[in-house]
C-alpha cells in the first residue's frame, strides 16, 4: 500500500468543476508508466521548500502556505544555471501548490492555477478531488530529488524528478487522526516527467505530467 497516491498523468474532471468546490480533502490516484512526454526528447544537496511568495524576478506570485506538519523538501535546486534554476523553482512551487490544495482547507487555491495549465491543471484537479471524496489528507515530509531540466527545441522545458513519500502519513480530515502504521513500500517511490512552458507573465507553468509509480530508478 502506498501512503500517498501519485499524481495522474491525465484527468477526466474538468477544471471548472474542480474550482467550483469550496475546500479540499484525501484521495486516490492511478498512475501511468512512461518516461516520455509530448515534445520532450528522451534525455534524461538538500534544500527546503521554495520561496512561495517572494521572488527577485518581479512576478507577483500567490503565497503558498503549508500546514506546520507538512513539508516539501527539494534537492538539487541550485544548478548554477540561472535559466535552469528558474524552471526548477517554478516546478517546486507547482508541486507545493498541489500539496497546499490537498492539505489546506480554503475556498480557493490560486497557486494551483498559477503554476499549472492544460492537462497538468486537470490532473492536479483530479488528484485533489480524489482526496476530497475520501475526506483524507496527509502529514509529514515528501522528498523530491534527482531533478533535471532539459530545454526543448520548441522553447518548453522538460523536468524529470523522483518523489519519496516514505515519511508521509495519511490523515483523516474529519477526526484528525494520522495513520502511522502503514509500512513503506516500493509504491512510495515515483518518477515524474513533466513539461513546462513559459507564459506571458514569465512563469514556467507545468502543462503535462507523466508518472511512474514503484519506480526502481528512484529507490535507494
């Protein structure tokens, strides 16, 4: 059993239907195995969560606030290449925007729409609604590592990375009870291949996500 479901590569829920909902809660997701992403060529240190509100690029970004018992940990953010670092920062913000939408009760989650578009927005909406339907959430730290950027011929970027969810635990939103009895397993390791496109505001939005769960390349 995996502690947290992987983010879907595609979704059936419309974004409009999701964003008409008033709050977030727990879920289920299936994954699709693929190391390729549309438009991407097959090329395939530790830091805490990225700055969610402040930025030196002058972009007015929505604030992302996670609960005290929830943390996203990103490794390999400082590559020394300013353009790659900008892509990785928006990739990290996108991940945390999904985490926020799952774990924080709020009428709206502007960061989710700010950092996701197209199929990736639909998959994120479906992912979050899955948690809502089961009235679930999670606590703990999720680690993201082996993060790599490849710039594509059409101007987009492909970001690949691993996720380790062995230190996260499911939470019942109604009772607040956290289940720490679930043992870690191969299902807690996922590999992501994502496509990001820079919008007119200068934000690298994630537009497509492909996921492999129980990814051997991500296991210790």
